[in-house]
C-alpha cells in the first residue's frame, strides 16, 4: 500500500486533538460506527514527529482530545502533546505528520474535507454547525474561545485595578473627586 498526499497531513502539535475530534465527527457522520471508529484510530491512524520520528497512535490523539484541559493525564508523553510539545522529552519540534491508513469503504479525502468544514462551521458560527455529532467538537472550540475571553477579561480587570485602584463592577470607584458642597467655592446659595 502506498500513501498518497491525501493520506498524510502535517499539523501543529496543538492541533492534533482538534484534528482527531473533527475526523471522528466526520467519520460518524459518514456512517461509521463507534467500534469502527475505535478500530480506525487504533490501527489505521498514527502520528509521527517530523523532527525526531517518535510515533504516537490515533488512540493517543483521541485521549488528548477526550481529556479536558483540567484533567491530569497519567502519561507525561500525552501531557507534553497536549501542551503543544513533541511527545519526546527534549525534542523541540512543533509539527507532526499524521498518517491516515487504508480502511474498507473509507475515503480519507472526503472525510478530511468534511472534517475541515465541520471545524470551519464550528468556528465561524456555532448555530450553523449541523448534527449532534459535531456538538462535541463545537463545544470544545467554544470552550477554548470562552477560556480565551475569560483570560482577556481578567487581564483587563487586573490592569484596571492597577491603574484605578478598584475593580469595575464589583467595587464603586473611590471618591477622589471633591464634593462641591464641602469645597467651599461652590455656587453661592
Ligand atoms: Zn519530536
């Protein structure tokens, strides 16, 4: 079996999990069952570091995709992958080659196209993403976007607090302004 360019793709390490989720969503939308998905990811999908050549299974990618941000991964190799680093401690590569192997009735070119559109739809407009299968992918992307917004909000509040000495919405501004009634040179009554 020879692999064509449509069966190999190069992605950044931090994109492995979302790639895996969107491929899984596209496969299930195309009618593949859960056990077929397991078999495909266990035996027909693998990743390989472009720099050091270390290999990871499709299952490994699935585990990173399934584990939320807060979940402690038991395997330090998976922990590094989730953080966007190569699985090999000390390798500074940011890219992995993902090999998509042959499987009965599976047209990877079509699945990839579908996966790309699912990801695009989820990113562009949550309401337009069709089907329940995509909701996990959509939710994950939205959660990431949401987390980013929260971080930005915290930074803005922090900066506001540093500059102005109070937290907007939670505290009333300190009264630095002079009350005209006590200033003595207000308008005569
Ligand atoms: Zn590496």
